[in-house]
């Protein structure tokens, strides 16, 4: 016999509540002699019922005990407001037997139903808590998936923008090579002379330190002209530049500088 399946069948609860049949009671008692785990399950269920009864017990009125005692002594009825009930007279020849009071059995049945109802409520509460936990987990998964979807869409949008820029027919590609100690670094600049549109891609370069930002300069007639700060991404649109002999990138404080810090020049490239 699989004793765990037997315990899980509900027979233990029925036994403790007094709802099991006589044959089920006899079988369970025999099995309790063989299986310690079954005895432990019965004891645990009895403890649960005792705790439930203690937690939900309602103290009787203080005068109830005295009232019951006086009623038993015949001094007064339990409720003096109730009218006296006169038993009907029956012929002497007719044998009449009043049914035995069933209050103890009704009380036991009511208590069993109350306990069963309490256990059912506990089960429903635990089940609802489990469902709420599962729903919260699903909502969290949905939020994660939505964020990942938005990030993927943003990446696709950036890629499409880069492809659109690269497909412009009049676009000139300018390589920006490392300067001084930054030799080995490079960036790419795309410039449309006709419209003055400038697009900058510094993704191959290291990310700017905290509080710093790359800034683009157009060298026009030997003088640097601010062409905008670089916003990290695959392709960033910069300020419109109609003409220039050279483009250069410096490392400036975040937000940019009105004039370039020459000793912080990172990469540069000529337009022709």
C-alpha cells in the first residue's frame, strides 16, 4: 500500500471529523499500528482542529453557567420569557414513546460542519494566495518582455536610421583617426555638402567618462566651429555644416564647451 496516497485521499480528515464510516475507521486504526507516518498525520490533523477551535472559540456569558445549574435544579427555566409547553395527553391504552433528544448529535454534527467549513476556508485562502503569487509573477514577466520588446524596437529603429543615412547618394564618408595618445581610436563622419547634414558614428570609440562628453568641431577657415555634442548611439545627427576643411572630436565637460580644449583632441579627419 502506498501510505502517502492513502493519507492524501482525505480519509484522515474524515476520521478526525467523525465523518468516516465504521469500516473506514476500523481500517485506519489497523493501519495506524503499522505506519507511524499515518499516526503522525492523524495527530497533526487533530492538532489543527484543536488550534482552530481555540482561535475561534467564543466565551459564553458569565451568568450562563449559573443559569444552566439553576435550570437543572428545577429552580428556573433557561429562558423565563418562553411560554410553558403543555404536553398533550394520550390515551392510557396507547403506548407513546417520545424520541430521545438528539441535541448532542446535532451539536457534534454542527461542530464538524463548522470545522470542515473552516478548513475549506483555509484551503481557499491558501489557494487564492498561490494564485495571486502566480499572477504577480506573470505580470512581472510581461513587464520584462515589454521592456525587452521596446529596447529591440529602438535598436531596430537606430539601425534603420543608419541604413537610411548611408543610402543617401551625395553623402561623403570621412574617417576620423586617433590623435596623439589616442592613436588606434577612430570614428566615422558622414557629410552631405549640398544640404550640410552631418552624421557622426563614434560607436567604435570608448564610452566617455562620467561627467564628460565628446564634442564635434568643424574647422572653417582655420577656426573651430561647434558642431554639437555627441549623443551615444549607432548614428547621431549633428549640427548643419555648410563647408569645412576638417572635422575634429575633443573630450569636453558634459553639455559641451564654447571653445575646444585642444589638448583633449581625440580624433580628427580632413574633408578632402
